[in-house]
C-alpha cells in the first residue's frame, strides 16, 4: 500500500488486458474474429432449429489487442422496399409497397462480400424491387386479388434468395404491403374492366351450368324410357295398367276435383281399367 498509484496502474492494465481478451457473446449475436483484417473463425454461429441456451453463447477468449470481433445479428431482419411503380399485363400502373425478411446464416461470407449488415440490406433492396417488377409485370392486376398471389410471392422469394446467398443471407419471407392503382380515371377504368370481366365469367359459368343440366335431364329421360321399355317387354298388361293408374291420378287429382268437371261415357276407352279384365 506504499505505492497506490502503481497498484492503480497495474489494476488498470490488467482490466484492459482482460477486456481485450475475454468477450461475452449474447444469444442473439454471432461473431467473426478478425485478425489484421483477415477473418479467423466464427463463434455462436446460427444453426437451424437450435435450442435457446444450447448455442455457442457465453464467454470466449481471443488474442488481446490483435483480434477484433465483428458482431452479426442472428435474428430475422427486415429490408423495406421503396414504393415502386409496376406495369401489369393489362396495362395498369400499380403503386407497390413490399418488404422482405432475411437472416444471416453464413457470417463469414457476409463479412467477406459485404462487410456489414447494413450493406446486405442496401444490396438486397434494389434486387427486391427488380424481382417484384419482373414478376408482377407477367401477370394482370387481378392476380394480386386471387390465390395466385401466393405463387407470385414464392417466385419473388426464390429469385431474391439466389442473390441473398451471395451475401451469406437467407430470405425468410417476402410480402406485399400494398398494391394500389393511381387515383382518378385509371382507378375507375380498372374497376369497370374488372366488373365486366366478372360479369362475363358469371355468364359463362351459367351457360355451362345450363348445358350440364340439359345433358343430365336428357340422360335421365333416356334412362326412364329404357326402364319403361324393359317393363313393357316383361309384362305389357301390367305396364298398361300402371300407366293408366298414373293417368287417372293426374286427371282426377283431388285439387282439381273442385275446378273441373269431367263427363265420360262408361264405355270410354280411357276408363277401360275401371271395367276390369274380360
């Protein structure tokens, strides 16, 4: 204790030495050890389906003063696309807002090709806009309002993922936030075209339904005629009796008895089944 200044200096040097040697790695970060500008190794690297608490997080040791740590986030990150104007196949100019989510899965490649996460986002942003324009330019506006929209998103994600791999990233999801038509005449014209297309589609469906109904009725009548013919061939007298009973049922129906008077002679051919067999 005779030399407190010396002790304080030694403690400070030891503290700096420990701080330059030991690092605490959080669960949400992965790091690249860089020595004189050259990456050496990676710790706490992202692994698919890894369990929290069983990663490489914790305390790591590095060479003091010569090793630097480049921290890279393991969590899903987002890149926002600036509002883009897209021309669909039905000549509609759409104002589209979209975003993509990605994760750094190869930190070494990311450090070599981009150097930082911000540069990865800057590289993916124009690619997202280009892929979006190319994909939406192949389809009509109505495709964004139908289940086909899912296929559009999958195609954009696949195209963007090919570029993201070059930066050590993996695309998790791509979504369109909004796809609007310009206000005014273009919007009204698009709505009118969509209404006309849906009306034509409804007429087509109705015509096909009527056609199918006519076919079903014709098949049913043919089957009925065949059954009647087979019955007549097996027992003509019973068939004649059955048909006569049906005729009497519809002619002398109770609901018609108060409205219509029928006068027939007893020997009328229509009433032969009432006379019995001779």
